[in-house]
């Protein structure tokens, strides 16, 4: 099954390593460094023409890492992908 990230881009759900909120996760210098290194090495695909709200890290079957920048919020992507089913608030 696939997940729509925006701008006609979909990814296979089995390849998703993580879905991250751009505002909260980029507070960490480690995350900013990771995104910078991914961009520098050509692993970033920007599927947003608007302000980015999330990024999705994927690794395909061949081991290639791709980081997708999306204008869709991480909460919406998690709901679309069905990743929140069965989770309860504490």
C-alpha cells in the first residue's frame, strides 16, 4: 500500500522509516545536520511548493535512502497511512 505525500508523489508504506514534524524535530541540531547532509548528498526530494510541514524518511529495498519534504502535516500523514490505529493516549 502507498501513502500520498503531496504533488502526485506517493511512497510505499513498507519503505517508510519515519514521519517527522518539521517544526518540532528541527529544533535538534542533530536533525538539522541530518537534513543538511541528506540535501548535500542529493537524497532530498521536495514535494512541496508551500511551507514544509513534515519530512518522511524512506529506505527502498535496494537500501537507497530518500527524504521527502512535504507540505502535509505529520499528523495527517500518520492518519492517512493508518499508523495511528490502535494507539491510545496516556
